[in-house]
């Protein structure tokens, strides 16, 4: 009986529960694109609400929006540009990490490129701060490196 | 009386929700990119040349990665090429000094001559530009074998290929 109910996945929806307790629905075909979700479905069954401990109500709707477009084959450069247009650098990072956690490859690759684009012509300090990385060079080492790479620093907004 | 009580409850609920937003922030697993090198590589391989130079100054780990991971430079060299070069290219490039060297010696000078700044407009490379870069790379390799200079233009003899690194004076 239970087997019959889950045989057609085309119009079935899956319930996802975020780390902060909110529930969202996605199509089963969209869930397939998020390998972490699909693995949980394979383990827990598709009638159970799938818990996503490290994804929150702030970003999951945006991810669902992306994959809704993906299953209809409508992801274009314009859509992707629009998708990230109003996001600040931190919001993109949160989405990027969620895409990684969900093993959502297409979104992950798109956001990797977007982050790389955003880091272009940013200063070393900005990149450090963005990723929370500490400078472990001595001042001498750092200035030697910067000198060797002087060609990289033309056009950088140093005070950003 | 009752009205006041409901308001008090409402405010308490609102405060609880606000603290739970904070908790949401704290609940997020702390992610540190230096503990996730695969993810760091995904970002590095999508940077343009000058940004890789900047990235190598961020910290020792990033410096080591950009210096030693040649695949990052391979991505960079052929990023804007429509069809990737055949697999036979890689062993040749590696034998001649690797993709980082290919980029620094051949790709970068060619790109910067095609545009005013180091940050080139993203455009698709033609097959000929790829061939040109690879040919120049071979020549550079032979020059080195013959005892030519390093990557710095001023070191090289007049007949060396390194004139390509000089800005054009038209």
C-alpha cells in the first residue's frame, strides 16, 4: 500500500523543516537536485518532514525559488543575475554555504562564481574579513609578497 | 485589566521571538573556509589572474594553495576558451613548467596587450590565441634551457621572448 503511494514522484511534494523550525514544501523533482535532501528521503522516506539542521528560514525560500525555476528548465543568465542582484556579500555567502550543505550542485557552482566575481578588485583585507581569515604573515613577508604581486594590485580599492 | 495583561503577554512573545532570531544566528554551524579546502579551491579557481595575486596575500594557506595547486591556474588559462584544449596539452604544459608559469609568462602578457588594464573584459578566446600562448610557452621553455633570464623582462637578452611583458609604445 505504502509502495503504491510513493511510486509517482512527479507531482509529489516533500516537507522540509529548517533549523529554526519552519516548514517549507518542495517538489520531489526539486529535492532530487539537492543530494543531501535526497539522501535523507532515501533513508527516512518521503512522507516524513525532512529535518535540515543547518539551513534556516532566511535562506531556504531563496533556494527553493532557484530550483523551482530549474525543474521547468527556465534558468537563464538573466534569471541568475536577477537572483543575486539584491543580495549583499554576506547574504550570498549564507546561500553558498547552504547550497554546499544541501549538496545542490548547480546552485553551488553558480554562487561560487558569483562570490569570485564579487571578490574581484577587492583588497586583501576585505577578503580576509569576508572569510574570517587571520593574517599569519609577518609584516616583512607580507610586504615582499605584495611587491612580487604588484601587477595584481592595480585597480584595487584598498580601503574597502 | 485584561487588555493590559494581553499586551504584556504579546510583548513577552515578541521578545522571545527576537531572542530566537539571535539563537538562529548562533545555531548556524560555524564555517571556516580554511578548514574546507575543497570549497576554497572552488572559489579560487573562478578568480581572475589579478585576484589570484591578491588571494595569495591573504594568509599562508592561501599562498601555498595558489602557488602549488596548478589546477587553479589551468582553469584560469582556459576559462574563456569555447572548447577546452585536448587532453594531450596538459602533460606538455606540465613538462614545460606548469600552468601557473604559462599564465604568468604567456597568457597574462597577451591578455594585457589586448586591453588597457590587467582586468580584461571577459571574452571568449579563439583557438588561435590558445595556440599562440602555448607556442610562446614552448619558446620560453627553450630559452630557459639555453640559460635565458627569469620572468622579469629586464633580465632577458634582447632576442628573448620577454619583450611581450613590456607595455606597447605605439
